[in-house]
C-alpha cells in the first residue's frame, strides 16, 4: 500500500494523495501515523534523516512535524545521535477505527 492508497477511515485527511489535516483525536492520529509508517518506510531498512524527510515530503510539507509525531508514537525510531532512522512499533488495524472527524 502506498501513501496514495489511503484506507477509507483516513480518506478525509487526504486530498490527491496529500495529507491536508492531522486528526486531533488520539486514536485517529495513531491510525494515520501507522498508515504513514507502513506505507512510506520498509521495516528492515535504515534511513538517513534526508531520506525520511523526502518520504514524508511526498505527503506533507511539514516533514519535521510528521517525523516528530512518528517518533513520539514509537512508529519510527532513531539512533541517539539522530543519524539513522528505522520503522518501529506494531501496526494497528486502520479499518477498525471510526470514520474521520
């Protein structure tokens, strides 16, 4: 699934494959972040900060905000010095979440 193949429960947050808003409700935000982590980052690969930013830029201009949210949600992890990132955390089932706000 690519970032452009958005689950129905998250479709309201995207327009033409671009993220237009971040959900306020924690469960919906987590579902969105999980979708981004699964669709933009491979599980067994390391990424430089530039690669993470480039991947996030495909869906939203504020890459530092999205990167911070992904790290806080423990869906993206980075080395202590910030030189390397990798996908982390367990995926949730997006379809189980309620429709977008």
